[in-house]
C-alpha cells in the first residue's frame, strides 16, 4: 500500500518539469506528509497541460456516500498473497470502482518520495523511499468525480495504483509498492486512445537499482504532522550511493526549501 507521500518542490519547478501550469497555484503548499483525504497536485488525461489539486482517496462516481479508496491494486482480486513473481492478469480492469477510470480517467500523481512502514510495525517503523537520479517523479493514478448528494459539491479525487515490490522494498520488508511511471511513458499513461493492454503493461514494479530508502521518525503516522523534521534519516540508507548520483534529492536542503551547499557529492 501507499498511504503517505511527499511533495515539497516549488510551483515553478513542478511546472517546468511537466510543461504544465497550476490551475490554482495559490492553494498549493509543500507537504511533507500527504495523507488520505488531503488535496494534492495531479495531471489528468483530460487536461494534460494543467496541474490540478484533487482529493487523495478516490470516490467512485456511483458511490452512495463518501469513500476514501487511496490505493488500487493492479492485480485486483488476484495475487492475494502478494507473490513478487506474479505475472498474471491485471484484475484492476474488472474492479467496480476502478474499471472505468483505468480505461478513461488516468492521471499522473506528482511526488518527491513515498513512505512505507514495515510489515510487522507499519508506520511505527516508517521508511522514506525515493528515486536516486531525479527529484520529481509520478505514480500511476486513476481519478473520478463524485457529486455529494448532501451538499451538491462536486469532488474530484484520485487513487495511487499499487503492485508487487522490488528487491529494495522487500528489504524493509513490505509487500506492496506504488506504481512509478518512468518519464518516457508518462504521456502514454495519459493517452486514453492507447490499447488497454499497453496501459496494464506499465503496471510493474519500478527498477530497484534506481531507488533508495532510509528510516525516518514514526511521527509521520500522524497526518496532522507536517514539517521537514519528519524526513530526517534516523539510520543509514539501505544502499550506499555513488559519486555520480544526486544525493540531495530528499535531504532537507534538497527539497526546494533550502539552498544546497553542493549539487553532487
């Protein structure tokens, strides 16, 4: 699962990276602890040149009451044991809440990093996981719109699609991982004319050699906590990093809040 993630880049940095403009930049704020129910920036297939603030936790258009489906399993009802060698069907295409969005309402969910707990202790033992060679990346997402029958408010919301883990996340250990879309395939993910088989083919574990992680404070489990101190390492990274890799990606001075002393180690 992925119920917490991080995005703290400046508006200008995000817009330049995705060649898109915020529709309401004034309400965007850096968030060290994006949690279900909060609003966060995404790019939809409907408006790929606009960055919009949607609610984290999808509410299907047909729901009778408010829901918070913050993750959508790529395998659907298959692979219930989370076998890391699973190669079978992507059952997400048949799940009632997701079968429409996976075909016609896909989105890119913008992030700097994500947070996973261990199987045994959950977010009492959290790890911050990031890509070594880039500060901004995206999760594969789906979105929907729902009319609240009590207030007539139209709510736009999204889910992060999850899949089996790679070898790095196994080390925590943890059984699920968000689907990270490689930059090369971002526009393909947003292309609603692409064959469904091509889309489900992207729902794979990201390459472990491009990721790293370190343990952080369990204070992150409180969704009301939101400050840079949450992301300070409390242990060494799971893997040593080479001289040619940008190490400031998720250190406090590399999150768009502080000026780094050096770009590379």
